[in-house]
C-alpha cells in the first residue's frame, strides 16, 4: 500500500481549474504506519516500523497519477551516500474491457540523497471479480537502466475475498521475481486480513520469501 502531498496538491489544482474539470477528477489518499515495510518479500525498513503517506488522482477517462512516500532503512549503491526515504511517482490508465479490469502504468522509484539507485518500472495487470472474490494477475518489468545492470521481471497473482456480510477482507498474493533484484528466481507469499473502521483501516499479514526471514506485519492507516 503506497500513498501526503499529492491529495492536497491535487485538490488545490482541481479547485483552481473550475467545477467542470473538478467533477471529472477524484482524489484519495492515506497516511499511516506499518510495523515492517515489506515490498515483494523484502524488508525495506530492516524490520523496523515505517511511516507512509501518499495518494492518487483519478480522471473519469481512466487516467490517473499517483505519489507515495515511505521511510526506509539506508538505501544506496554501497559506495556513496544513502537515503532513508523512498519516493514513488507514477502515471497510468485503468479501465474495463470485456468484464476485465486492465491497468497499465509507468512508475518511478527515487531515493533522495543516494546515488545510482533510482529506477523506473512498467507494471501491467488484469483483474476480474467473481461475486465476493477478486482475482488479479500482474507483471512488472524494469528495463536495464543506470541503476540496473540487467532487466528485472516480477510476475504475481492475487486473490481477495470480501463477502458483503463479513466485517473483514482476506487477501493472498504470490509473486516470482528474476533479474537485477534476484540473480536466481525467488518467490514471495503474502497473506493478509484487514478491516475498515470508517476512515481508518487496520491490517495484519504474514509475509514469506525464499531469501528473507518471514514476518508478521501490522498496519494502521487513515484514509481521506
């Protein structure tokens, strides 16, 4: 879950643009904390809690922009300064085609102060709901670039179970990575349960990976 400043900035821009333009856009965001920032099985906070905030602006046509910030453990190229902040920005399009939801994006990951570690990635996913069950299949490709000696490929699939009469939502995700971030194929698995309390959301999950100790991860977020 990645998402401060974007919702506020988006609201100001839309207000200045006028009612007609503002009605075509919707803005959402969240701020919170997790007990361990896990990304594809890796702990980017070195097992420590992480503060996270961000948001997205969606246009009625399906286009969107998104931004996110999280505290992380020292990230760098191993020979220079490190960064304790991860900033993510992206643009994409999402829409329904023949009952399937298609999402195409371009994401950039930045680590202010560090050198040679910023990179871009191209994620794509398709999803479909079958009653209370939602299934998603996704693929993210990071081409070889300044920060990556070779391309990186991440294939994943996820299930979400959210019956209307249940107070909680269950999620399961399995991913396989190979390339710049994984010299040998690696698999990560994440199972979560979450519940909303109005604008607040609580979650608890278990994450496992081939090359990383498993961990329980709790999170609390305030949506707006």
